[in-house]
């Protein structure tokens, strides 16, 4: 199973689990994200620039369907 398929599997699974399980999974993921993702100031500034370009329509955007199709095609 490739990464796209794994993400789709997880995404679909989340709609079938009970609220308690969702809360537990959320807490685990939140802990991982907060622990593992720490951006430098330069990275934060770059993210902000990209967000502004996106909001101003200055960057190209893709639908989720387009992204999945490109990933499956290997391009």
C-alpha cells in the first residue's frame, strides 16, 4: 500500500470510529505534531509568504483529486 492509499484508508477509517477513539487518536497525533514540528523563524516566514501568495491568487493550486491523480501517475 503506497502513501496515498494509506492516507485514504486512514481518512475513511476515521468516519467509522466512535467519539472516544477519535479523541484518543487526536490527542496522540496532536502530541506528535507539537513535539516533532518546530519551524525555524526563516521557515515560518517562508510559510507566511506562501500563504499570502496563495490568498492573493499568485500561486497555482490543485484540487485534492488532481493531487491524488498526479501522485498515482508518479508525476
